[in-house]
C-alpha cells in the first residue's frame, strides 16, 4: 500500500483552481457570514469561561502593575455588573493599557506599551460616554466595555483578513476555512478578548500583508501596506519586523526586472528599476518609521523635559506608594542622559529583565514548557516551507523574483521564535506568534486537510457546521497529530482564560 504524500500549504497553490479569490462565495455572503459566525461564537465561549472562572476562582495576589484604585464605593450597579462580566479581561498588561487610556503615560513602566491601542480606547470611550448620564458608569468600566467591544470587532476583522490572505496565497478555499476555525480558538485566544493590543496588531499586520500580496500594481499595494505597518508599529514594537515584508517585495520586483528584460535594454531597464525601487524603499521607510519617531520624541519630552507637577494627586500618590518612576525624576531616568535616548529597551531591561538569557532561571522552567508547543510548531512550519521551495522554484532567480514568496514569513517567524527563546519572557511567544504569523495557521491547517476527506469537510458545506462541530471533525481525523492539535488549541484556550482571568501566570 502506497502511503499518501502529505503536502505543505505552499505546495497547494499550483494544484488548486482559483475561484477569483473566493469572489463567488463572497458575492452571496456565505463565506463571510460563516466566518463571522465562527469568530463571534468563539468570543462568546471565551467570555463565558472568563466570567465563570472570575466568579469561582479567587484572584491571585500577583506582583503586577497596579493602577489608580477605582472609587468602588461610588460605583453604580452597572459598574458592578461590568466588573463581574468583564473584570477578568483587565489583568496583567491590560491594567497598563487601561491606565494609559485613562491617565496617559504617567509612570516609566507604562512606556513599554505602544500608544495606538490605549488612545483608541480613550477617544472611542469619550465619544459614547458623552451621551451616558453622569453617575451611571465609572471611567474604568466604560474603558473596559470599549476594550471588549473593539477587540471583538477587531478579532472578526482579523479573521476575515486572514481568510482572504490565505486565499490569495494558496487559492485553496478548504484550507482557508480550516485556518478560520483554527484562528477562532487559537492558543492565545484570551488575549484577543482581553484589553490587550493583539487584535489590533493582527488586523493591521494581516491587512498590510493582504494589500502587499494581492496587489497587481505593486506601487499602490506597497504604499498602502506601509501605512498599515506604520500603525502596527504604533501598536506593538515587534511591528518593526513588518518592514521586512515590504523590503522582500521590493527586492523581488527588482529581480523580476532583471530576469524578464530583453538583453539590449537590460542595463537601462535594471538601472531604472533600481532607482524606482530605491525611491519606494525610502518612501515606505519614511511612512512606517516617522510616526514611531514622533511618538518616541514626545515621550522623551514628557519624561525628560517636563515634570509630573501637572498630574492628578491620585496619580502622584500611587507613585509614592508603589515607588513608581514619574516624569521629571531625572536621577531615576538614566536613559534621558543618553546621546540617543531609547526608553523602550531601557524600560524592558529594567522592569522585564529583557536581555540575553535574562529569563533562563530554574523557576521559569514551567514557562518554557508552556511555550514549547508553539516553538516546535514554528520550527516544523519553517522546515516544511523551506523544503517545499526545492520543488517549487527550479532556479534561484525564480525564487528571488517571486513577489508572493514565503521567504519573509519564514524569516519573520524564525527570528520571533529565536528572540523570544533567548531574550524575553518566553511565555509571551505564544501570543506573539499566533497574533502575527499566518505561517503557523497555514502549516497546521495543511496537516488537518491532509487527514480529512472531502466528505468529512468541504468548503461548500461550511454553512452547515458550527465551530465545535468542526473541532470534533478535527478530532476524528486519522492519526494522533490532529488530536494533539485539538487538545493544544482547546486546552490552551480554556486553561489560559481561567488562569489569566485570575491574575495567575498566563501573560
């Protein structure tokens, strides 16, 4: 009996017949409705698990950032309901984001968190709170409601974009559907509902990739992607790596000119294309980096030039109690004295011990074990994708000139996984990779598709399936690997939600 050869997701593209990138399905809304239904049902599931665990399990007294205490005595019944329903989404880093949204950047340790998400919370809350009668809601409750609603909307948008990006890259509707189901209950699921920036970052990153890879006229898509990546960089610092996607697309454009131009015009055409690509590289770098530089300069002025005298008394009192570093305390702000002040690396090193082997301690072994599944998957996905290049590209010139090459995706995931393993708090690698790398989802989805028959799961019958029925189908697929995938995804979703909601170590 001949064993069926498994295909990586990248092997599928030339074998699948495209249906105008899913235009037939999207015309009647079937795929879009199914996608949103899957994503919303997963958010409802996480909400219920969070509320139940927050009610039944006592909060751990964690050594985490503490914001200005809410005036609980003056809170309304609605405030109490919000706390019981959504309180588990305001843990760990979410406390920083909610604090920044309410009070601004008041302490040095707040500087580790990029500004776009908390500013989005602040101004969106201000819009709808303008019509709410005074005394109905405290500001913290309003911000928490806004964070949850925005993150659910962003999660749905990110899922739709991931589906469309997968169609663009693979032309495989079945694989794209499996990717949606995987994203709906991914192992970092709690962070897409909590007041974290993962949903916003995924949405912006995958929109940028979609614009970059689906564009038939490269200059337009490149500039549009640059704007998305600029906003992603204002959402999370690892958004800087997205510049690599644009760089690779521009290099592919240049190599395509080299390989396709007629010999007698080649020198002039290549030179012309080189000038054009260089101009676009400069322009996109300017678009991506300028907002970040402006933000860094603003924070330098806020902390190194101004003082904390204008801040509210409650903010100053909390700093005294918790020994937080405030603006203007130059004797405690060593980075202010640098020739090129870089507060981000200084703050990460000071408060989170971010340095080579800084997290390699015996007591952190459980964190490494929790991170090990995604590191293994990232390694296997990279090896599988690199192996597929050998059959897909008969020459190096074709590889270098492919605008939709997966090369930058492999470099991206390898760098993120390696950096997380050796430099940062390794437990965050799960949410870092599942919120930024489509390669993870494509690899896992290809494994499941190879083990499911068309009778078990076809793109045409999507509207008949609920999310958990799909996971039952995954479980029934042949072999042990699909069962391990289901246990990993559902187990981390439930366990992670329960632990995170009660200040237990799931960050």
